[in-house]
């Protein structure tokens, strides 16, 4: 992997952490949404599903 690809992977990891944190915060402020951890993990899973085909290129 080139250093550019590694930087892109790092960017996606940081984006995933940010999405996870924001979804957990949203679910915590509005508990009727679901349990905060499940909402955050669902968001990260969707992000990972979108990013996974991009990373091997």
C-alpha cells in the first residue's frame, strides 16, 4: 500500500469514530431512538460497508 492509501484509510477511520460519536450523542439526547451503542455501531457498519470496496484499490 502506498502512503496515500494509508492516509485515506486513516481518514476513513477518523471519520468512522466521528460518526460513531455523533450517533451515540444523538441517541443519548433522544433515548426514544434506540440504545446509543447500537445506533453508533449501526452507523459505523454502514460506513464500513461503503468504504470496504474502496480500500483495496
